[in-house]
C-alpha cells in the first residue's frame, strides 16, 4: 500500500531512468528488499524460525520470531 502523496522519484528511492534503477538494484540487492508478509513467513520458516506475531503498521511489517527447536 503506497500513500497517494508519496513520490519515490522525488524521495530518491528510484530514478526516472530505468538503467540507473537496474544499477541501483544490483548494488543494493542485499539491503533494499521489499517483502510481503507471506515472503517473510516463508523465509523465516525456511531458516528454522517460528513466527510468534506479525503486524503491519504504517506500511511496515513488524514481526516476532523464535528459533524452532531441533527435533
């Protein structure tokens, strides 16, 4: 959900030039990732965590997870 008055180009998050966006994406591939609740859940569970709580507030997702015990 993106606010109507939010402009990513003005905010410096993206460029109006597609090539530069691709270059930024390569350089920032490990730090600038947009994820959904389901992708966060999948990633955490894949690494052995159990999700205790997940909430979205002001377009950010907050979660609490715990390392699952080995069987």
